C-alpha cells in the first residue's frame, strides 16, 4: 500500500478583484456593457477590454464553492469545484463555464458563454479571459 498523503484543501479568500477581456458575437448577457442597448437585428462582434470583475466566495465546503461574480453593475451566481490540490477551480453558471488556474493569491480564468434568445431565435456567444487577485 502506498504512503500518500491527501493534499489539504485551500480555503479561498472571500473577495477577488480584477479584469476581463472578451470577444463576443452579440451582447451575450447582463455582464456585457451594451446588453440592454443592443438591437437583436444588429448582431456584431464586440471586443471588450479590461472590464472590472469582482468574485466573492459566498460559501466553501471543502472543494465545493458558491460564488457571486459582479461586473457592469450585474451579479450572477455560480458554483465552483476545486481540484484535490486546489490549483484549478471549475466554475459553472447559467450560461457559461470556465476553468480558473490558481497560483497563490492570483488566478486566471478561461471561459465561454452561450445563450439562445427564445423570442428571436438568435444565438449569442463569447470567449473570455479573467485575471483576478485576492483582496487581503
């Protein structure tokens, strides 16, 4: 039998802040600055730079987390799961999924969004990179 020890699960700091860069086809959701102003017929590519992002850890139970992301005066709930060594967090919310690589008190997330407007039948989508630092 192997003499392996289980790595200790890291308790993440409660508040993280940073910025996101995103490439979108259409204003995908309320996190997009042009979401409410965009006409469904005027779909186009958007390039967003340095959008301020806040992530709050609402609850953590071992490797499982409840999260709130805030950008552009919009909040969305998410869930996250840490790998056994706490170096990666997989995150899901209603329209997106992401993988965050954690390195000390910083993390970088790579994700995608996709949403189908039921009324218009138009699909909007995005890819994004978010860089966060713990607020200690």
